[in-house]
C-alpha cells in the first residue's frame, strides 16, 4: 500500500519543515532593519498565508467529520448499498484499516496546519510591530517589544512556509479532498453523507491499493510540468497576469493543473474553460481552483485584445489527438491567440503565448496545415516532442514528463534527451540570445551599519555564515580561491571551506596541484564568498600556509572512504589520457582496501590556511548604493588591531 507509506513520509516531512522554519527563525535580526517596504510586503503575504491555512483547516475538518462517520457505519450497511464489495474478511480488515489510517492522517494534518496558523499569527504580530515607525525609530523600545531571536529574512521565511504548504501538504490533502467533493448521486436513500462515504471508499480503494493504469501514470507525470517551464522563463515580478485557456480533453487538464501550480508560485491566473470534461478528475480540478478563488472567465467576457489584461496566455485547448477544423467557441479563442502573437512580435512586448504539447489547431505531424497562423513564443512538449514540433520557430521549446515508463519508451521507440540533474524539464534547442546589459536585479536588504558589526571580522564572518546556513542556501561553504604565480599571472577556482576559527580559513587540496604550486611561489591569496539569496559577499585577503600534519590527518580520516581513495587516485591538475585511467585506479584501490583497513593519507594531500590581513563585507542595496565595510589590520601601541572603514560602492 504505497500511498500509506507516502502519507507517513509526508507527516515526517512536515515535522522536518517545522524544525527548519524554527531554525531559520532563530537567526538574530541585526538591531532594527530600516527597510519598512520588505516588512509591509511580508505582512500582506502573511495575511494571505493565514487565510489559506484557515481555508485548508475548514475543508479538512469537513472531510474529517466524513471519515468519522465512515468509522461509525456498520459494514453490513456499506455492503447492502454496494459501497464496498462483500468479499473476504481479510479484505474487509484492509479496508477498515485504510479508513482508520486516513482518519488519523487527517487528524495529524489538521494539527500541523493549526500549528502553522499559530506561528503565522505570531509572525504577523512581529511584522505589525516592525511597521510601527515609532517602534522602529527607537532601538530600546524595539528590544522590549520584539523577541531577541526572530527571522533574518521575514520575506524569505514566509515564501518558504508558503511553498512547503503549497508544494507538499496542500496537494496531499487536496488529492483526497477533491475526490470527496466530486460525488456521483448514485445513492439517495441515505442522503449526502453516504455519497461522501462512497466517494471516500473509492478513493481508498483506488489510491491506497494503487490501481493505476499506464495511461494514468503518464498523465499524472505530464500534468505537473507546464508551470515549471513558465516559471523558468517568465518571472512573477515581470509577468504576473496569466490567462489559461483550457480545451475539453487532456490538454485542458494540463491547463487546470498549471493554473493551480502557478497560483501557488505567486502568479495571478485566470481560467477560460468553455466545456468542462464530465469526469470526476476534471471536476475535482475545477473545484480546487474555485476553492483558491481563481476566476473562471467565459469566452464572451474576454477582452477583444488579450494584451491589455494579460502578460502570459497558456494555450491548453487542443493536443496531439486533434483532427479537423476548430469549432465554436474554440475557433474564436484560437483567433484571439493568433492576434496576441502577432501583436507581441510587432510591439516586442506582451502577452507571451505558451502552447501545451502542440499549438492548438495544428496537425500533430504536419503542423499548421489549416493556415491558422498560430506561432507561440513557447512550446511545452509533453512526454516526447511531436513531429509537428519541427515547424515550431518560437523562442523557447521545452520537454517535460521525465519519468516515462520503460515499456512506453520501447513501444514507441522514443529517443528522449537527458534531463540535467534532478530537473523535471529540459530545454530543446538553443536558448534565445540575451542582451546581457538588460539583465538587472535590484537588491532590497537591511542596511549594514558600522555600529551593528562585530569588532573582529572572523566573528562577523561566522555570524553571516550562520545566516547563510539557516537560510537553506546550497553550498554556503563554497568559495572562490584566487592565486598568482611568480610572474603575477592570476588563476581562480571554487573550493570548499573546511573550517574557520580565530587563525583563519582552512581548505584541503593536493599539494602538487596548480594552486598549490602558485601558493608556493606566491603565498598571498584571496577568497570570495557570494551568497546571492542574501545579497551578500565577503572578500578576504591574506597569507597562506600549510596546516599541521595532525590537522590534515584529522580531516582526511573524517572524509568518506570513497573520497579518501580519490585523494590517492588523482594527481590533480596533471594531464591524463582519459576518464578510464581514474576509474581503473579507483577500482584497484577500492579492491585493495575492501577489507576495511586504514587508507593512508598521501603526503601530497593536506590542508591550507589563509590568515586574513583584510576582509570586506558587502551587502547589496537599492539603486546600487551597496554597503561595503572593510576590516584592515593596523598596529596600535605595538599590537595588531582591526580598523573598520566604509568604502564607496
């Protein structure tokens, strides 16, 4: 019963996310942030979060009562009304367990949602206090009013909470809830409550017992990728208003799911769905969108020129199974899309049209044989590109639906591209040329003032590093190491910080590598940490020396055995004939030390430490008026001390 295991994992994940939020909330906010705009914007998001949480509680409690009633009903009644089959006692026990389990899951979900709602209310009080200018203007009053340990980035935390709820908790609950509200009026004797019972039993039978066809697996896989491509190209701060035009088949379902996901990621979706497919799944998707207050617009209410009201239009009308000529009202809707694409090409502005699987009205193999004239800006091919995609000349072509069952690949002889990393979508063809000079990002951050920093730059770095870790940044310990040889020729590469203390910054490497040779010739080097999400960077200059043999040994034996073997295998920076040389050497050493014996640390591998002489802390600000504070060593009364100076941005 895979769904039972999934549900248990979901509950565990909620606890992990709660702990992550608490850890992020424990980062100290440096004195009083003066950027009221962030706080006020965050308050708006927070109110939305509280509202959504309360909505979810209401829906979940309603279904909780339904499940309670299920547990009360005698099995004979369920069998008599053909809600469940009269089968073996063993299956009856399975069903009873499934109902009880889902009941418990809902109870746990409600508990977690209420905890989030409570936390959101507390955060709301903090934001309100921050937006009180009298409090913000008085540091001592601030310290009495606000707890010492609050969020470093309230906006970032709220988005994280929202994404965790929308990305995992909400879909899990809605998947079951939607099926409860798409009821078929088969039983009238016992009224609406037994209809709910029947629908819930069907959910448990189909979901918990994992009755899925190959087609359903592929469909679920493809339905979850459209919004990924939209988000990758069209950012919410520039293109927010999205019209999704849905057709009567699978493409319409793609559009409905895209609308739901785009809503959760901060877009403002509108749906035009003239002919709803009369199946429970589609009714459920509509119900979900209505619960989110996503507007549904009839075709006659759409503006003549879509460019006036929308930034993006998702064409989810017809897919690869379409044949013939579009009929009303879809012919008029496709004409509006054509007008929108022509307008975009002429003006260079919006709206951008995104077609799902194939542009509506196209022949799946030959393309626009009816001379409709629709050429979208983006094509999102699902599962595999269709033959007509060869005629697509728009700016962006993506493929989504990564996990295609092997039997489908073999059956249709599909040749699919490699997906990078864990990505659920992959670009096909070259991306359009980009005007680099037009790419701009304006930073909004709390000001970084001299009176708020530590006297010791190492302690200031440790504070910022903890912020980066608490913010959940990937590889916060990654740093650029710049070295020069004896001729002054520079080189730079990324390495990983292995430790920092009052002495300086430590990393490990091969003592025969290029960087090691350059450090031998010129022991002065520079480090750079860049934490983009926090709009921060730290630049460090100083002298480099090797750490002790004991320190190198201690770190070497803390590494995984595979990494220890790699240090023996790789003669770093030397030229080798091919990858096979590394693989063969690794396999030989892996076999040699397979009995668990101690792997010797090679003498050419160990640690370096950079002892800082100067450290600059950079905090991005609006209009490029960044904060730059430089620590430099000065001699005062025969002792080394740190001097803090502000540099012009």
